[in-house]
């Protein structure tokens, strides 16, 4: 507005080098009589308002140290008459106070372009004035075993890290089989969103009779381990992180969320294990879900000559289900570059190798209690196990304190 007034009234009588800040000093030397003096008085008052706004902006963005800064010369225009000067000073204070109440905060600088493809709008969630990427952490429950403490601790460990994260909105999911009844209210009370799902493949659907006979006892949980595949159906999420109940998140895993790969996982120290099922991250995909189920229904697992379709993958603990069929599918059936292996000592530390046992504890992001055994067994162990167990018990004490129970 000041510049518009300047362009309308000022060109005929102001020198080319005149600045806004010096217009006030020209009030007694303006040619053209009273009308022009009134115009320049209006320009000067508008300039004072602009100076107040700039003063407020600089205090807001630069701190109190910048509170004396104004346009041009660094000083407000003044009146020669002491009485009008006092009135001017008072009006300036009112203008500054009004600017403080009404001026919006400055816009932040533009963000740099993302390193990964932008998240589709349907996978974003509106949170206050920002859009966060919607992701999930998922556990599976096949029966009513004593898993309440483990569920509460893994839930709390994730929430403590991601409840106020600036980029990701994390849902905590529990996918349970229809056989689970006693654990349902426990999981809901902890805070999980519970989904009841059937195991996606019935044993009678498998073509290979030898596989039908042996798969039901494979690994920790037989075919119920296939509940983990339900993560691939959750299209409302950009990514889903699967964790076992005996895990503990110690630090954020943003690096994994940001990887544009269909599946991310670790191996274990056992060279024959192509995938360790305690930690996986997937991009939901019905195509990959159906592709893995087709491999299972075919059941071409060769017990004497190399696992899934003779590939050499899956001939290990749990190889007939998640720890064999998933790496086989993504390595041999899916398009190239469909999987990423990450450091097991950082993202799925079980203390099962010399390197994982001696890594600096502050580098570990997810701890998995397998070789170190479950913390609730209270077994003695070497330093890595002790570190993980102490961290687990500290989180459990926090859960109890938050529930009003004695720690």
C-alpha cells in the first residue's frame, strides 16, 4: 500500500534516491500546498505502520536482539513537535501491539525435494496443519499364550519414539487368529487396534502331501506364522513393520520407512536362514500377497534337494513358512531389486554372533530376545543380553508405573 501511494503521489516531487524511511522528513518541504502535504502525511503514517509490522516480524523471527530494527535507516520517522511526537509514540505502541496479535507467523522455507517418490494422498493423514505419512507396526497372535507383558512392552517402546514424530503417524496393530479370546481385551487395553484374521492358506489347499504333513509343525508356529502375510493386504498404510512380541524398539527406524523397497528384512547368524522373521518391513501389495500364497498352495518344497522349488532357499528352521517362502518369493519370483537386507546387529539384534554381541549398544535400534532368551526368564547372560534385558525391564517398569501399578 505504501508503494502504491508513493507511485500515485510521489513521482512529481520526490528525488529519484528518496526512500520510504526518509519521506517523513520531507513533510515541510513538499511543493504543491496543503493537499500534497496531506497526501504525504498519509504516506508517512502508513510507513510507520509498516515499520511496526517489520519490527514485530524481526522480533518474532530473530529474537529480542533484533527488536530495534526498522526499514531503511533503522529509525522510525519522528515529529518535530513534542506534543505530536508523544501522540505518535503512543500510536506506534498500539500498532506494534496490534501487529503482535494479528500478524501471522512467517512461512517456513520450502522443503528440499524428497529423496523417495512422494507418498500418495490416500496414504497421508491430516494432523493439525501438517500431513504425516501413515505407517503401522504390527504384531501377530496365534493363541492365548502368556504374551501380555511382551505386547505391552513392545507397544510402549514404539509409542515412546513415534507418538510425536514430525513425519510419520504410526498405528499399532495386532492381527490375531479366531482362536484368540483371552488376549483380545488385553491387547485392546494396551492400545492395539485388533484385527481378527484367518490363516490365509488352509492346509488342505496345499497340493504337495509331504508339505501338508510337515508344514503344520514348521518353525515356532506352523502355518499360523502365515498371519504375518496379512501385512501385505493393509493398503491404507505406506509401510508396515512386523515385530515379534519378544522385541524391543530402542530407537527410531526412519531409515527403513524411507526405503522404497517392497520388503526389508535381516538374516540371522545361521547362514542357512535366508530371513529372520522377528523383524520385517513391507509395502502393502495384493500382487505380492497373492504371489506368495500361490507358492504355498503349490507346496513345491523339496526336503531332500534344496527347499523351495530346489532353489536352496528355505532349508532351515521355519523354512516351510515365513522364513523360507518370503525370501524365496522376493528373490526368485518378484521383479529384481524387490528386497533389501539390512544389518541384523542394528535392526534385529539377537546376540547370535560375535559382532552382534560386541556392537556398541547405542547403535542397536531393535533388540530381539531369542538367543538371549526372554527377559521374563531372568537368566544370566553376557553383556549384550544383559543390556537388552535391562532395557526391557526398564520399559516394563514404565508401563506398570503408567498403569498405577507398583514397579
